């Protein structure tokens, strides 16, 4: 997982906007502009497949 990566949370795709590994936190951005701070250990969090450009 890295800044700019796409992840799925409960089936919804988010982009990793910022990481704070020392605190176990991620800042996520949704396509609609909504941002959330989450724990790296959030349940049902996995890498999202990216569509080719």
C-alpha cells in the first residue's frame, strides 16, 4: 500500500491520499471528494484492481 494506491473498503473504492504508518493511519479520498481517516487495520480493506487507461 502506498500513497496514490486504490483500495476497497467494504466494496467501495478509495484512493490512499496520505499515510501515517507510525500511527497506523491512512487518509482516504473518494471520487466524490469525501475524505476519511482510517486505521490501517480496518476490516475488509484490500487492494483494488485498476482498470487499464
